[in-house]
C-alpha cells in the first residue's frame, strides 16, 4: 500500500503540460491503472515513460481512441482513453516502457549557442571543413546546426534564413555574437550508449512519443529537425564515450577538422571519466588538430575556465578547446542560460 501511494503521488504531481497533468492525475486515482504500471520494470514506471509508451501506441494507430483525444486536446477524454488503453494493452505498454528510455532532444536553444561556438572553433584552427562528433545526444539533432537559421534579440542573424528550423535566443550583455558561418560539414557522427537511428520509423516515432501531445509547436519543430537529420543521416557509434571516441574521431576525413560537441552531456560522468575524456581528445590530436565545443555546467568541463563562477550557479559555460602539437588551449567564450535560450558572448573574436 505504501508503494502504491508513493507511485500515485508521483503521478499526481506529474504535469509537464495541462493535458498530461489531467492524464497523469487520472492514472494516479485508478487502482487498476497503478497495479498495471507496477508490472513494468522499476525504471519503466515513471510517468514520463508510461505516458510516452501510451503516446507511442496512439501514434502507431494501435490506440485510436487515445489518438483522437490527444488530437482534440480533450483532457477528460484523454484520461479515460489512457486508462482504457493501459488496462487493455498492459503487456504492450509495459514492453515499450521496459525497452525504450525517455528521450530528450532538440526543441530548445542549444543550436543558437553551438552555431557561433563551432564557427569560432573552426576559425581558431584555420579549418575550411569540419567533421562534427556529437557526444551524448543520441538522435544527433545537434548535427544539423549548420543548416538552421538563428535570430538573436539584438537583430543579428546566423545560418540559413530559409531553413525549416529557425531558432531564437536572447543576447545578454552588449557584446555582439561573431557573425561567421560554420564551414562545410563533411561528416556527422553520433557517439552514445544507445544512439537513435532517425531513419528507422519506430525509433523516430519514439522521439515523437516523448513529446506531450498538446505541444504542437514543439512537435512541428521536431518534425523539421528530423527532416534535416534524415536528409544527411549521421554515422552512429555505440558505446562508452571515453572508449569509442578515438574510433569516432578516426572516421573524420584527414583534411577536415574534428569538432567534438558536448551539450550537458558530461555531468553524469565521474571526474575520472571526464579527465579520461579530455585525455582521449588530446591523444587524438597527436597527428592533427582536434577541437572541442562544450556547453556544460560551471566546472563540469575539465580545463575550461569558468570566469570564477560558482558551481550550480544556474548557468552554463560555453567552451572552445583546441588540441594540437601537444598543446591544449581552452577558453570560456560565453555563458548561457535556460538551455541556450539566453547567450552572453564573452570572447574576443
């Protein structure tokens, strides 16, 4: 009973959107629904996973009543249909929840931060072409950053104004964002424990399922990002980043600059693993220049200066690190807030 109450409380308090708040609340009040959820593995019982599994069934056409309620953004109908679907298809819901982790992806402002940082890294290395290696973003949606458009609050623009993916960010402070273009991208590589193949319909559908159904603007943005990704599918490298990174870097053509990207990816790493990650980058630069563009919490990215900021200060440091000829040059080029929706550029460029 205590466990059931705890699970009910978790669902009762879950509410990333009004529709999901209503659905999760209804699940929390149904003893049958809670018992069905408890048949899932522990990691698959969280509301984000169960609701994504239900959404996946709706998107796949296997739960038409739920799909209709979601399309109409009808909270009461969605709550009733979600319970009916869960009770009628418990095995399917549990199977999906048990094998698919919840996915985080684009739909935020990280591209508005990455675009000038990658262009700056290429400038410092004197590169005419780059190979992008994204660590820790399994769907690789960051890898289309050269093909998006960015508009900043001070009127500056970067990238492609005709792109279907248009990003915005507010500029903090008086310094302007460098207006350089990202050079030609010749390779796009994802490094992750469990990378997502965006060309696989089931895997792409799961990304859609992880969005709340009553956020159409985010769904439209995801569709545009997926279209960019499927037009130039990245190479997928699966495994521990520290172990497989050298092999991933070796797949960047010799005449292109490898640019490793991490966006809030290193905080789960132990300090030892972060230092080994840095060592791997340094080792890869024995015969060529390698750069690392990091957007991480204060003090998370080893060797990247933090302007004296305190950890857990609520913002992140944008770092550009250049490895080459047994030398490492790391610089904090900016701060960002709210997953890149606010950017303060600080470097002399």
